[in-house]
């Protein structure tokens, strides 16, 4: 089943599961959210940021260590003990606050010395807690007494501590691709992935996500001056603004219904495909009576960037590839400038319609033979079958029905 947006996948999957139909939502999470990739990123984070509790918990509670709650609490207590050692006698000395200054102190009332007032206010308002600089990763480097843990828990923690120490001393100074290759080897991540399911089975993902992740690391390492810290910063930005990077290639399964977006279906093929929400709202067009297509542009939306600054501008007028460019070379007055802006907005609308047509064509050509398309229920005013001019084939036995003048709502295949 092909949809336009990921938000539509969840409700469809729930309805199918209620009918007892096995369902898989493909590509709902990004590459950085894939379990094996998240484990590698967490390990790399611990190597340079042992105070990162989130990354430490990922390793401690994951399949590689699988630490119990009691041992995890003991490790946390060990980190608090190490944090107490960080405190020096100078740190524990109570610093005078603004309220401790005697009233007859000339500096306290002297308006020509405001820096002293500001310093006392800052010292009184800010708290320097040494515990904030110590985390579970530090405790892994100094486990303390074995009696504080269970025998099995101490053994697992000792092994993980030795692995992290080996990576810090032997691999941390290597190039980024070699570092992550060592992380994968030391933690046995590839073996864990291959043992999870038969890589030759129908639709098995195998190590495609790991390979995709190594490609990202190798590509980033070509940047001059790239470091592990900058790579982890890039991953954090990608998780926030790029949905966690694109995962590996989708594998077609024949034992369940796969739900994914049309974008992720490019290059794939199934025996039966259902294109959902094939209406004039999901796939916009201008031939539908009363259809008002709104496309955000940099002229009306401050979050948009002009195509000339974005790097995907059309090289010359009439190009089918690239974003439209605002041409004001022949503008001489305000009226002509308004006309140029309206033409620029219209060009963006035409580009959006062309993109919708191409995407809809991709959706319809993912099936080997049977293809069914269906629009939304007409509960919203103005929702009609899209009139995007393209071919739609629906195979029923040996008879092929063909329509090229417009799209009609067709029943789902049973």
C-alpha cells in the first residue's frame, strides 16, 4: 500500500491488524533510529562523552550488555561516589553572596564598582555541581568493589569496560570509517544483525542499514578537518532537521502487507499495489473546478530560501529540472515587479503540479500487474478524484481496463 505521507500509515496499519492481516510499516524511522545504528552511535558518543547518560544506557540495557536493574543502580551509585571525589576543598568552601557583604563595605554601595555587585549576583545565582560532569560512562572506567554487583553483572560490566578502553586507546585516533568499523567488530553488531533473521529470507533487511551508515560516515570523513565530535553533532542535527537520515534500501516482502510512502517505493516492485488517497488534495492539480493550490515560496514564507541560494536553481528558463528563479532584469517599476513576483509564484505552482504527476506515475508503476487506486472518502468539501492526466491500469482476470482522460475512484482489490 502506497501513501503520500507517513502520518497516514499508522491508522491504516491499525485497521489491517484488526482484521488479522500481518502489516509492516516501512521507513517510519530514520537511519539513526535503526537499533544497530543507534548502538554504534551510542558507543562512539561514550568514547568522547562518558557523562552522556542516554548513550550509556543504550549500551548497558541493549543486547550487547543487557544489564539488570540492580546492577544498573549499583553502577549509578558508583558514579555518584566518583562525583563526590571530584569535589575539592576549594569547591566546598562557601563563597560569600551578595547578602553576606557587610553594609558598611564601601564596595557594596559604591556605584562606580558595579562589576563586584554583578560578580556576587552571578556567584549566588549559578550552581557549580561537580556531579553534572560525571556519568555512567565514567563509572564504567572505574567499577569499584565487585561485591557491589552481581557476579554476572560485574562480568558483563568488566567486559564492556575493557572494550571501551580498547577503542579509546587503539581506535579513537584512527580515521572515522576505521573507527566505526572497529566499533562494529568489537561490539559484534554485524553478527547480532545476521543472527536476528536469515539474511536470505524473503524481505530480510540484513545489513543494508549498517552498510548505509558506513556510507554516511565515509562521506562525512571526506570533509577537511572532520572529527568524531563534529560527526556526532551532524547526527544530532540530522535527527532534528532531516528525520534521522535516509535508511537503507527497502526489501520487498511477500508474506505481509507493506505500507510505505511513494518516495520510498521508487525502484521497487510488488505483485499487487494499492495507491491510497488518490484525490485532488493529496495529489494536487489545477484542472479540478474550484481547486486552489497553495505552494509556499520564499516571497511569502520566511522559512523558505530562494533557489539561487539553495543550489537547485534552474540553469536557464524552461528547464524541467530545478526550482524557478525570479527574473527582475527587465523590471523598471513597481507594477512590473508585482507581475514578476506573481509569475514566479505561478512557476512554483506549476513545478509542484509536475512533481505530483511524476510521483503519482511512480506509484502506479510499482505493480507487476494488478494496481488499484482509491481516493479518500468524500467527507471533506472539495475532495474529488484527482484529474492528473496519466494512465491507470486495473487488471481484472485477463481483462485490462485503461483510462487516460482522468482518474476514477476504483474499488480495492480483495
